[in-house]
C-alpha cells in the first residue's frame, strides 16, 4: 500500500486534492486509478485509508475513509550533526528518519566548511523516508545553527551523547547503562575535520554531556550517525521492550 504524507487534517469523509508532484507519482508513476486505496498520514492524526475519487489531468482527489493506526511518537531523540558534504548529510537525514530520530539539527562548528544547507531538500528526503519506513511523523529538520549557540541555549533536562573520536570516552552501551533514564536525549556528531580542542573541552565541561566512543576506528560522519542512533535505540530507545 502506498503511504503519503499530506499537510491537511485527516478525518472520515474529508476530501483532499494532492499537489501536482504527488498526483503525478500516484497516477503517472505508480499507475493508480480511481477507486484504488492509499494510506495517508500527517504527523498528528494517525494513519488513514483513503480512496482515489478522481484521477485526471487536473490532479488527484482523495476521499478519506477510516483511521487504521492511532498516532504515535518516537522517543524524544534529537540528532545534532555538523554540516558535512551534501550527499552525506542527505544519507544522514534519510537514515535518522528510518532509525526514529524526532528532530535533526544542523550545526556550524569550528571545522565545518559550510554555513548553511538546503533544508527544503532535506525535508523532502525526510518525508520520503517517513513514507517508506512506516513512520506516522516526519522528523523536523532545523536550519543550521552555530554550535556554541546550541550549547549556550541548551534546555535541561535533555542529555547529550557526544560522539568523541579522540581518547578516553566510555563505550556507548556502558555509558547509557549508567545514564539517567526516561529523559530526552540528543546525539552529537562532528564534521569531517572533527571537533576543535576548545569545543571538546567545552563539551566535556557540561553536566548534561555524556561523551562516548564508537570504537577504535575513525568513522565517517554518516557511519558514526547511523551507528550512534542504532546503539542508542537498542540501549535506551524504542527497540528496548
Ligand atoms: N577527527 C577526525 C574525523 C572526524 S569523524 C579527523 O580528523 O579526520 C566525524 C565525526 O564522527 C566525529 O567528530 C565524531 O563525532 C564521529 N566519530 C567518528 N568516529 C568515531 C569514533 N570512533 N567514536 C566516536 N565518534 C566518532
């Protein structure tokens, strides 16, 4: 069954018109016709079965029939990732969506060599990944922020799992076993050039920071993000029964 994210409120009997791109995908690419069913979600109202009531050159109309899944939200987990090369950033957003991050924040650190990202493009990637992975929400993608501001504005009680490729941090599983439970978390991944010495020092001086190692090898930012999200989900997130 095709799943589509739509911005409209969803309720029984309502009708919506799809924008040109989704209409083309449904009728032109996926060859759906009037009478066929699709699933819709909007991040707030759960998942709904809808029927294509009109397929034409002027677009597709859908009649919303029945709620098939109640809304649910993933654990309160942010991924904060330094701006890295565009293709890696796109991979990171796609995988973070599959792995259940609730928000992706982009950070400008000392050694990032960009100061902005195409957030609209990243949002489109998150929507597509959410449709494919069966999520009922789409992670929020936050425009790039200066890393020192992120730390200065930190809102307790959120904890920060700092993936530190240098030195003596604890292994993730051990660190998470010792950390307080049931609190919001964020995972921090640095840029290709790593964190500057002052940034590492500042991080390690914060009471909300838990530095962790992802093993003895240096990972690319995309591999590090996927590994960290996986380990967090397995140790403290919604993979734990
Ligand atoms: N500092 C390195 C590379 C940075 S890798 C260099 O000079 O080339 C990009 C980011 O991935 C790091 O900042 C860190 O957050 C994360 N990372 C990579 N390997 C890691 C490891 N073994 N343990 C913890 N974090 C790691």
